[in-house]
């Protein structure tokens, strides 16, 4: 080869002379320079992917001059401190040792192999070409192959000189495939049935049974939840900042889709665009939880960045996020490509859809995606900075052209009326009517109570001391001894409530308030008696009663606090739009000891509040503001407590209350009769309001139906006018209610309060007059029923904007993307899916970089096998069950995982088992460990679906994937065994740490499991021998028979454990020893390993 500079011509370049280039210089150039000066891009017309091209140079001349350190432009650039000149221009400069290696190479003549090949053309990269089914190889041992998978694997064995291990024994295969497909160990009965089945179809029969099991969807649902980043919502307190409430509907959709063998392509289409493809199908709309999960409240750019990144990684195996700030360094994707991909998602937002039977979106609802900002424009963010968009160049949605995308055919979607106006759905209208009927019923009861109070007050007023009129006794409105669940009485709002040992236990602690809401609205004047035991808390340990709770944010609290050094009784309140107030006059320091029962008596008459604690008068306080009727709740704040008894009753006038020290004599005191009459008028007006609201509701529903569900007509105009009138009439009644309340407030005002309350009264009077006037010209405009609630885009969005009707069209962009991703010609989608499926069956992916199939990623270990599997998936309707069956019935899958008898050639040629000459032992995932324990104990609750279970419910026996899984909350046991990260988890990490062994040995869960397994074995055969008992233990826990040596050691261990128990005077040392022995088996490596 001819070298430039001062060197003479040589005819060969020995390997030892080029070793520094091969071992040090070329890797540096590959890592730091190829991105801009390789096959992908040649900035300045320079390539450095071969020494020859570097010597030829580019626009600035030769980059390398052999032997001339000072004259080599490459060295000048990499050592420069001038950022306008330095190379590489981004990231850290080259390290001193890297520069030294380049200097040495140049000084020694910049020698390189004569046959050096330049970097391959990106167009030739394997992953960017549509997979074509390769021919199944012919192998020497034809009988070894049970299906084409085996032929590909055996072909590699023959090429590499590898000898596969023998097949594993039937019991271990059964354990492997059962844990693999349903995440639970096989029962002894299943083991025995399989061993007894000697037919050729024995293996297929097992696989069919497992794939038909509902637990298959749960097992593989958790796998895909990892890949698709499932997460329950998290934020600060009750504020949702990430993901969405009720996202569990998406989890249930994943499970159901897998169980019905919905095609993988169809699952992707629904996740990306169900709202456009199936806008009225609530079952399919659950799939768009994939997009709802990406929600981030505080930064729209971060939200969309994650959407683009994880759509690329999860569905395409591409690191598109690497070209957000600049062109991709390794793959042929530009920064413009990134933002055109973002443009596909730019219009989408998230909303919560009402579901049958519920219109309270806090209780339930379907989080889903929809296109909201149809005209939103996408721009390139210069250097990735969203504060610096390039507004000179608006972008259209597109897919990177290099992988067969480019400009996509986008067809706007005209949505059906129920999609853009969900309040049209019949079940939504019915739910509103039901709520209105309940409100009317409650208002009628309030009127009856108010009229009774008027009668009682009038009787008291005319009574004479010598012949008193008997006063109406206190009427019990609600009472509970908390021995059982009373869903007709209470609604659990927040916290973790459960009935245990005849009490109601609330166990959530920390800086959070929990509430149990009474379904009956209390009367204005009432008495509450609450008995409870405070059992713990981190600091405040507060328990009490919350009343006058309304949707305006108002409430009054009466509680006891067991805080160390500051125990007290307290009355506090929260006015509309203000913070909580804890007045000193409303507090009394007093002992409220933990672990002891306490009784709180709360008496309220008008604005006067009295507390009696453990039989002693405690607090007398007059609220400084008017009260508004509202709900009552039992509350805790940072307190665990056991509730023993509750009683709510009316407060007779004969019970005198102590005036608060903060009270000021009113200037216009009302007599008890006048007060009762005024309150009765308010109750009657409130009933009229509830009835008017039902009329308005029906009128608006009828108008919506006429305007949107049928062709507009004169009838629609008439109905719109009627709806507008009914809504304004209801508004006028509402204004009358507020005026009556303001009037009462004014009459109860002190001299100090009177000016401010007079202003409020005048404003209420003006509002009532305005509302009455509006009835004269109702028009045709009215408010439609709210059937969905838009998620806050940011802190500036108003409640009003969240409830507006949604756009009547959708852009169709996500539909176009979904169709392209699931097109059989797409080079990536099927490969990525099969790589994940193969990895979870075989313990190792075919492409190790599971989310990067680009040029920076790893090459496939079995490229032909991967392509064959990808084509097989597509040609069989993207059926994952078909692919599971192929894999787990292959001979490759049935190989033993042992390497004890492996040939030296195997261990030398393929020590990491990349070519599957044996099965890979796989450590159980966190969920499988816990679920297997419960299953072995016969204690696993197989109830499927529903809201996520609080992590505080450690005694829950549901499957582990149903626990809350978020950035803020993790189930403790699962966290010990490498649970999935919610930020991304394309491949679980494995660790073996002492805490795992301690959990399996000492946790309450494993102790219970061991005892229950022992009890099950005994119940099945109380008279069995010790040897039979040991064999059955091995069969249950490890799905295998003990060897003769294991049998002997186990018998000896049991004997020693029994002796120890007897010496400790345990009442049943034999049962104790067996339970301890089972704990040891549960801590065995063969339990947590799938072999």
C-alpha cells in the first residue's frame, strides 16, 4: 500500500504494525467521529471510517499526514480549545490518553490494514429492510428438530461445533412452561397428569390448557406493561402530575386482549388511535391509556418527548429521542424527522370519559386520548430548547423516510356525536337523572326536618314553666358500631379502610387526610358521638369529624390530635378560596393518648360549636362565618385508628350549649322560631332548586339529542330554546337560595360583620334580579351535559374549559402512524415484538439492545431465526399465542439448563450460551415470586381486573400486577425482587442480594405460606410417612422428586428441627419443624429460578 508523507512505499502492512490503529485509534474514531464523518454523513466532504479516506481528506485537506503530527488537521482539531474549531464539536473533548494514542499512530506512519473496509451504507443495515422469510436450514440430525425453530438453532450448533444438552425431565419442563405462560407453578395434580400422559400430544395438551387459562393474560400482561411503561398516577398529594387516575382500565384491556389472542398489530392500532378508529367503543378506548400514561402536567414538551421516545423504543426499536437536539449520530434520522414525528402527536390531549353508572370522575372514569388542539403547529426546537422554536419552518407530520415512511397519508376523521359530546350517551343521561333524583330525595328529607324544627321551636316558645310542653326527643339519624361493612351508610373517599376484629380500621399514615363520608346530609343543628382508638401515625395523629363539606371548598373540622408534645382538641375551618384556619380560641390542650379509647361529642347549633372529650367539656367556639349545608365525614390526618362507634342525632333546643369566648352579641338576634322559619325557607327553596335542576337536565338532554343525533330541524330549535329557558329558570332558583342564605347571614351578623355581610346580601340580591331578568330572554344557548372531563393541560386551565364540548373531528394523524407501524412491510415492528417474546421465554433476546435496532445497537445473534419468527408472526395474523406455542413446543425450549455434562468445546466456544445449546436458567420476576408463594399455599385470590390495590394492603392475596405501581408507590416485597421501573423497563434487571433471602426466610408472607403448605399436605394424607411427606414437599415447592441424598439430608434436618422445637417446649414440635423445613425449600435457589 502507498503511504503519504515522508514514508516510502511498502507492499504490505503486518498486523503487529497496525495493532495500535485497530485496538485504540479506530475505536476512538468510531465512537466520536463516524457520526459526522462516516457513511451516514460526510461533513466537509471528509470521511474517517478508513485510514485511507482520512488521508485523502476533505474540503480542508488531508486530515492525517503520516509522520507529521503538527501537519495533521485531525490532531489540530481534537486538541484545540477553541469551541468553534474543536472536534468533536459536542460532548466532552477527547481524553489525554486518546489523543496520545492518535499522536503515536500518526508519528509511527498512520499504518492501517490494506484490506480495511469502510463503514457500511446505512441503507444496508439489517433492521431497515423488510424481513423476508428465510428458508429453513437443512441439518444433519433431522430428527432433532421438532419445528423450524429447532432447525435454525441446530444449524448454528453445527456451524459452531456445539453439542446440545439432552432434554430436561418432564416435571421441570412442566414447571418451566407453566411459570412461563401463566406465572404460577404447576400443582401436584397437574404434574401427575402430565407424567401419566405418554401420548404424542402430551406437551401440546399442556400448552393449550395454559394458553386458554385466564392467568395467561395476567402473566404476559405484566410483560407488556413493562415494555409499554404502565404506571398508576402519581403527583403531590391529590394532584395528578403524571399518568392518570383510573389508568387500570388500560391494564385490564391488555390482559383481556391477550386472553382473546387479539393480534399484536391490532393492539398497537388501538393503543395509538382507538379514539379515531373506534370512537364509540369504550372497551377499545381503554387501549389509549398508552397515550394517557405519558401525561405530564407541568411541561408539554417533556410529555411529547416521552411519547415520541417510547413509541419509538417500544414499537419500533428505535432511539428517536437521540435526534431531538441534533441529527442522530448513528442512524439516518434528522432532527426534522424527530419533530415531524412529534407533529403526529402534537394535537392529542387526555380526558376522562364517564362510564356506565358513574359521573363522579374522582370515583371512576376512562382515561383516554383525543385530538384537542387541531391547529397546533410543530416547529423544530433549536438545539432541543423548547424556548427557541424555529418558527420560520412549520412542520407537517411525517415518518422518517429512511425506514419507508416519509409524508404519510392523513385523512381527518369525522367523529360521531357521542365522541365529541359524551353527555349524549344514554347511560350518562341516566346517571345524571339518578343523581338528581337522589338530590331531590335528600332535599325533601331536609324540608321535613326543617318543618319539624319549626314546629318544635313554636311549641317551645309558647310553653309555660308550670305546664311545659314535652319537647320532641332527639332523633337518631345515623348510627354504626363498625362491626361490618355498611355501604348504604358510608362512602370510602380516601385512605385504606377495612373491617377487622369488630372494628373499622384506617391504616394510612403520613401527611395525607383520609375520609369516610356519610351518605346522609346532617341537619343544620346536630350532635355527633364518635368513639375511636388512635393507634399510630408519623406525627400529627389527628382523628375527628368534618362537616359542612361542599364543592366550594368549604368545611369545618372538629378533631383530636395525639401529636407528641402538643395533644389537643381543635375546631378549625376552611372558607371558600382561603386556607385552613386553626383559631387559638377553638383549641384546648389536653391528653389524647395512643392505644386508648376516646369519645368525642360534637354539638353544633347555628355557628356555635361545642366539643366534649371523654366526658369533659373541652372547646366552645363560634364560627366567624355563615355555614353552608354540606356532607359529613369521619377523617384522619397522619393517623392510624380503630373506629368503635358513631351516632348522629338531631340537637334538641333543651340541650344548652356553652357560648364561645370569641362570640360577640349580635345586633339583630333571631329568636329560635325565626331562625327555624328562615332555615325552613332555605330548605324549601333548595328543594325547588333540585326539582328545577332535574327539569333543566331533561330539557338539555332532549335538546342535545335533537341537535346532534338527528338532522337539525325546527324541532331542534324549539328544544334548544326550552333547554335554555329551563337552565335559566334553575339558575334563578339557585340565586334565590343564595339570597335567602345571605339574608340569614345578615340577620345573624355582629356589628363588626354587618358591613361585609350587607355587601354580600346586596350582591346576592342583584344576582337574583339578574337571573330573573335572564328568563325573559332565554335564547337558544345552554350547557350540555358533561360526559367527559378534560385533563388539565397546565395550571392555567380553568374548570370551565375542561367541561366544554370536544372537537367534532380528529386529525387522523395517529391512525396513519398506527397503520404504518402495523403494515406487514414495516421492517421493525414484528422483529421488535418477537425479540421481546423470545427473550422472555428463552432468557436472552436475539437482539440484546432490545430498544435499539439501529446501527449503534447489537447485531442479531440469530438473524435468520429472528426474520423467520417475524414473518411467521405477521403471516399468522400477528397471533402471539401461535408464537408462544411454536417456541415452547420446540426442542430448543425443552433442553436441560444444566451445564454439568457439557462438552469442553461448548464451554470454550459459547460460554454464555448465545446459541442455545442449553436452556438458560431464568430468575423469577418479582410478581412471579409472590404469586407462586400464594399459589402454593392455596391462598391466591384469582379475582381479575378492577382498581389498583393500595400498597398498604400487604395482606391482599390478589395477583401482584394489581398493586398500585407508580414512581411514588411500590409494594415492598416486589421492590426487593427487582420490580419494573415505571420510567422504562424494556428488560428487567436481575440481582441477588441478601435482602431477598431474608424476605423469603423471615417475612410474614413466607411464614404463613409455609404453615399453609404444611397444613395442606397433612390434610391430603394425615397418615403418610416422613419420606412421603418430604417427597410431596419437593413436588409442591420445586416441582421435582428429591434425590436419595436430598431425601436423607431432609429427613435428618427434620429430625433436628423437631428436637429443637421439643427442647424449646413448643406445643407441636413436629408441625413447627415441617413448617421450618418448607421455609428452607422456599428459600432454595431452585424455587426462585426457572430451570
